[in-house]
């Protein structure tokens, strides 16, 4: 069974940095594009980044472009999100997700890791 | 402000049928597939419908979905208490090169 487990969340001051990790198991990690999706408290879902199987393509929405960097290590079955210049509106639960059909069908979702940006 | 538009809430009595709408544009819903996710209270979202109307294994056939033009809808028949959850629609956006989501619809089973 495919499984994703995020880690690395926590409390960080505005302007600070944080790196999230996601450990994948139960499937051939290197065969799937991977994404990060976040959910601010009481809000809807927001796509944060995507990375292709070989890391050749990386995409971000305007809200995080230039501040967040997605990377992966297929040998370690791991996905990462490096977050810089964090702002209060980056506060959210961050989910690691697998794109099962290359068109945005996300399954499974990890349990999420909470990032709180506050002074 | 979410790119896709969903009603914030919906409700129905046990056994009834309820529908949830999702409205977008030509660059997203009108361009490719629609997906629906179910988020039970306090848990991560789960894929409920993929590629407009396909159910992953394990999802009951009480859940169905359709798409027409730049809109989509999710229907739940034979409503049960365990269906009480937040439902999110999503679609790939050609302008964004990434997916966009609706704001979520909180379903209450009366």
C-alpha cells in the first residue's frame, strides 16, 4: 500500500526558513510526479509545488515562487520542500501527495505536517 | 479566494441525495479532468473521484460525479452519517501548470 509520511514542520519566525521532508513507501517513488499541497487553518486546499520524476520540471504558484524550492531523492524515496522568507500567510498544514495520473489526481495524501509562522 | 467555486455548505437527511457543484473556467475544468476529494474531520483529504467520474476501488457507488463545460458536480445518494465531511473539487489549470482547488463544501448529515 502506498504511503507518505511528512516531517519537519514546526514554529518559525517571519522571514525564517524551514525544510519539510516526505518519506514514501509501498510504490515505485521514482515513477511518479510528486507535489506539495497546503491547507491554512479553516481554509481550502492550495497547491504549492510539483516536481517531475527526474526533477527536470518544477512548478510553483506565484504565492511561493522564488521562496520555496521542491526537490527529491529517488534513491532515498524522499521528497523535500525548502521554504525561505516565510510569512504569516504560509501558516498551514503541508501535505505530500503523489500524482497518480499525471493530471492532478492526488493519491495518497500524507498525514500532513503543521508549519506555523509567528513571532 | 479559491479559483474554483463551491458552495460553502450543503446538507441532507440520511437516505437523501445531495449534490455539490463546482464552477471553473476554460483553463481548468473546461480544459481537462475534474477530481473530488473527501476530507473527514481532522484527517487528510482522500481521492474520491478521478478523471471526472471514475471511482477508485473502495469508494461506494453512492458517490457519482459529472462534468459539463466549465462546471462539475458531485452527487451522493443514500446519505449516511459517515459521509459528513468536507468535499473539495480540483482541476489542472493550463495557465498555472498546476492544479487549482475549490474552497471546499462542508456536508452536514441532518
